[in-house]
C-alpha cells in the first residue's frame, strides 16, 4: 500500500465522517444534556465502535457478518430500534422542557454522577454506531480497493484504525464548538427547539435505515 493510496482511503473516510448522521445527532443530544464531558465520551464511544468495525473488516469478520443475512438484519433492526428509542427520549425532553444547567466541566473531578454520565455517553455513542450496518458496509466496499492479501499486518491495523481517529477528531471539534456556545444554546426555548430537531433527525435516520434494502 503506497502513501498515495492510503491518502485516497483517508479522503474516502473523511467524507463519511463529515456527512451528518445518527452519530452526529447523538453527540449533539448528549453534549446539550450533559455538557462537554458527556459529549467527549460519546465521541469516544463512536470512535471505539469505528475501531471495532474497522479491525473486524480487515480481519475478514465484517464480510462474514454482511453475508450472513440473519445476523446482519438483526444488527440493522437493533440499530433502528435504538435510534427510535433515543428519538422518543429526546421528544419527551423537548415536551417537558425541564433542563438542568449545562455543566461547565470545571468542577472537581470526582463529582457524584460524573462517572455515570461518562459511561452513559460512551454507551450511547458506541451503540448508535455499532448497530449501524452502513458503517461496516462502507469498510467492506472501500477497503478491498486499497489493501490486498499481501498487505503487512501493521499496515492493516493503521488502515483499520484511521477512520476511528478521524471520527474522534471531528466529533471532539463538534463538542468543543457546542460547548463554547453553551450560554446561548442553554436557554430553555432553544434547548427545546434543538431537542425537537435532534429527535426528528434520529427518527428520520431510523426510518431511512428501515426503508433501505440491504
């Protein structure tokens, strides 16, 4: 694998990262609900899932999952159900309109509940991505164009993890941007509107995934 082909792969991966999807909606939702700390852990969850799927693809496991339709469909519908669940929770938040102040992440590191917030953020980010079969399909469609049977193991690992690092970097930038304007987006009327929009996006992604023929 040459540097030229690797950079071409990175360009493909960057396009996938930059296109807003369910992961982006989950990051926005969690950053608004729990501040930058929860948003960052959600980004780590998404990146962890990307790493798992990327490594599975280069190891050949991804092809097994995609071609074994019962398992592939089970993952797909689990993802749809999870997106609908998150959408319902977000709509309920918008309807109730009761919001605690957005954390500024400047308090002592061991505030009760912070660890639980981090785990919840990571879990939602991981699950929203790992149950999205489109990510695994992307790996299986793109990777064979850049690697072959003779590709060394270290190169395979770099390729498998590159998308995860790109995703993490981009999502952390998004979280930082949201955190910087938290004084504006923390207003009750704006929070309700953002929750309504985010819930609609999550539901829309779930419906679109259900409608796709795979």
